[in-house]
C-alpha cells in the first residue's frame, strides 16, 4: 500500500486526514519541521498502516 492510498483510507477523524498531514508525508524525514514531526508522531500513534507505508517509501 502506498502512502496516498493509505491516506485516502484513513478515517476522517484521524490526523492523517487533515490537509497539513500530507506535507509531512511528502517531505524527507531530515527536512521536517517540528510541527511536521509532531504530525508524523500523531499518525504513528493513530494510523499504523499509513505510517508503515510512509516508512516503506524512504
């Protein structure tokens, strides 16, 4: 499952469905801002399939 497919499958109440989460998912980990790192941490805690897809891309 790729990142975009996992994001589309995310429940609407999850942080992964917000528009700002996609920027965190598109950037390389070393280039993330503190806010984007927090967004990824939230995705990791609430949406394991999406986070696993994100890790698979890098």
